[in-house]
C-alpha cells in the first residue's frame, strides 16, 4: 500500500524533476525523469517503517508535547539527511556524473514527508481508539439493555404468582378439586418459566406453550365461561419473541376485558406476518380500554421490555375494537429464532 502511494507521488512529481533538470542545463528524457522521481519517493518505502515505529512509540499530544518533539525533530532531520544522501547516490547512477539539482525546497519536502507519515500514524491510531471506544460503549449498552430486560422479566414472576395464588385461594372455598388442578397447572407453568431464566427471546411456539399453561389456569378458574381462540400460521412459529411477553397481555385481557363483562366471553390470539414484521393481537370482548388509556403494571412492563430489546423498532398499542372489546397489538421485527 505504501509503495503504491509513493509510486503515485513519483508520477505526480515527474514533471517537476524534468523542469528542475532542464533549468539546471541537464535536460532528461521523460523516462529518466520518472526514474529519478521514483528513486526519490520509493526510498520512503524503506524509511517509512522506521518513521511509523517512532510515531507509534512517541505519539504527539497536547498533554505530552515536549518529549515527543525532542525525539521527532532530530529524527526528522536525521532521516531526511540519510534519505537525501542515498537519493543523490542512486540518482547519479541514473543521470550520470554531474551536478544534481538541489534546493532548500528539497529539504523542506523531505522533512514535511516525515511529519506527514507521523500525522497519518497519529490519525490512524486515533481512529482505532475511537472505534474501540464505540465498540466498548455498544457492548456496555447491550449489557445494560440485557440486564434491564432480565430485571423487568423477573418482575413478572411475583406479580403473576400473587394473582394466581389469590385466585386459587378464592377457588378453595368453592371447588377444592379445581383448586388442586390449578396448583398443578401453576407448578407446570413455573417449571416452564424457570427453564427460560436468562433467555431473552424464544421461538413463538415456546412462548405460546407457556401462554397455554397460563390460560389453562384461567380456564380452570372460569370453566366453560371462558373460551380461548388461538390462530397462528405455521410459518410464524419459528419467529423470535421476548420471553413471557404475551402473558401480561392475556392477563390484562382477562382482568379488564373478560372479567368486567358478565356471561361467557372469548380471548383471541391472532398472529400475522408482513415484510420483515411480526404482528400479535390479543383481543377481548370486554367494555374496551378507557380513554385516555391508563396503563397498568403489565402494559408498562411490556412496553419497557420492547424498548430495551428493540428500541423504536417494536411497538405496543391498545385500541378499542368493534362492536366491543379491546385489542393489544405487538408489532415486532421478524427474525427467526436461533
């Protein structure tokens, strides 16, 4: 790479060499002028590694200026002198005996080339440090989001457990056998949730299995009064969703939709997909969401988890449906679960 850059410089300075020799009364052919320019610049291919080593060992910065300058100023003059002597010897082999055109500009250009290499090394080092800082910041942000999601997910467990045990306690006075069945179903659900501890996302099929265990508890509680309708295309079952993302929405639909209406009712789960998107609807047949919507614990938790995992690329909305009821809709980026 360095050799290519210096060769390009030689091409650009060939005209200058031709003019210098013509002005000195020793005109050169264009091929020889190019050869002289090539010697001039390709010597830097041999000297550049030494300059780069010095630049890496002695970076110039505002906080540490005196010592690097004490090294680089003599080094630039010394390397310039070595380079000019070597160049004069090689050029004589090309042009033959005679005076080689020489000006103070030649010294200035050689020293400036030294400092240009130092500046390039310094810039590359700063860019590398900047990328490393950005990478560390991105990793820290990812770890923070992961910890936030895990904390929010863990908050669901005692919240749900408290509500379920409350329901079992109420059922114990009415139907001991049904309460016993609920305890067994609760045990199965907790076993399933513990298996996902530390897992941020699961396939939709696994999430629906956990939701099914929760809904089985609710159906034991409400009997034939509660009907569950789940419609999921097979192609969506492999999509990745946040763990335990549906249980708070189903709980919300039962508490504020189904339970708020006398008589039988239905909780529907509808899943669809579009280009790069996954949409999950949890629909109830209750009185509908209050306007303006007052978000409880479950909705706030779900929205916070979505934001921690996907930022603004995932949304949760709650809207009324016709003729009555509410629909909680999750809109997520579609990707296949690993």
